[in-house]
């Protein structure tokens, strides 16, 4: 299969784009099922499931038809709340389109098809590098147990996937957002690995704004900016140094992890 064929395979799992909330739920469910199918290696998918779930809160205006659906070209053409919300909607879809298929290809056929499809591809080379490291980590398993070195490689590879997502998919969209919406995202950005919009699991909670105020002074000096989620070095420092570590700790200590993922998986994927 080609890259486009793999992407089409994944897109068939989702409702059409105009069913905004249902599509988001399906994306969350796919990520959750990918993670739960192989928790030892698909760490990025686990984080992505929670992130996609929390994005759904910002997509609620589409449910009441308060916001018209715009194509990406129109959404980028001017500033405004309608355009910004559509950009977030497109971003959620774009991350799925960019990365989900790689997980399915690897799950079904291993590293070989990825090498054939992605070698020399400017956009995907760094993602291939991440999966090569993941494969090296997976190969350390003995009696279905990964070695400490293998676990370290797998976390490193998934962190590289997160970096790819942030640099090549998220950042181009974030630079298009209006200043007011950027400030709103900066103020609201947080993650706690809990599939709820009303309850916070404070054991694993982290706020971008709090992190930057406590630990990001040098980064703000380097970027010559107050806290701003849309500035990549600031956002990446928070993700790498706090969110990834919180996710590692969550995996090891959260006694309700299976229950949380079951909630996110309980959505009928259209065609798997």
C-alpha cells in the first residue's frame, strides 16, 4: 500500500468532516485503541487520545451550529473566532491524517513497509527515524518483557513523534491563529490524563501558564515573549519536561488507567 492508501484506510474509520464532534470522538477512540493494543510501545497514541478528547471541548460550538464549517483555505484567509475554531478543527484532523496511518502500517507489517514508503521523504524522514528507534527498543524484549534500555529507546522514539507533530503539523496552524485566540489557548492549556471536562486529576495535572511562570523564565528571555503557547520553544519545553514525564508516571501509578481508556474507546469506529 502507498502512503495515500494507508491514509484512506484510516480515514474510512471516521465520520465525515461536517460531523465535527462525532469525528473527534472517533479520532480519540482510534488513538485509544492503538495505545491499548500495544501499551508497551505506542506511548504517543496514549497521549494523543487524551489530547484529542480535550480538544472536543473547544469544538462544542460546532455542535450547536454556532460556527460554520470552513475549508482550510478560507479559515486561513482572515482572522476571527470562526476562523480560529475551524483551524483547531482542521488541526485535529491533520494530526490524525499525518500520524495514525504510520501506527497501523507498523502494527500490521512491521518496520519494512515504513522504510520503503518513508525513506527520502522530506516530511516523513524524522518520523521514520523515530520508528527505527522504536523498533530497536522493541527488539530488546525477552519473554515479552522490554529491557530498561529498550524502554528508554521506546520513550525516546515516542517523544520524537511528539516533536514531529508539534513542529511540522501544529506549529504552521498555530502561527495562523489570531492574537486573542492565542492568549486564550495560553491561558487554558493544561493536561491531566483524565477523560472528563469537569473533573481534574490533580496528581497528573499540568498547566502551561503555571509551568512557564515557575520554570520558563530563561525560555521567555530567549524567545523575547511572555508565556505564549503558540511559540514552539515554549510549548516544547512544557511538553517534553512536564507532560511526557507526567504521562510516564501516569502509566505506572494510575489504578484507573484501563477504565479511562475504556471510556475513550467506547465509540464505534466506522470501518476498521
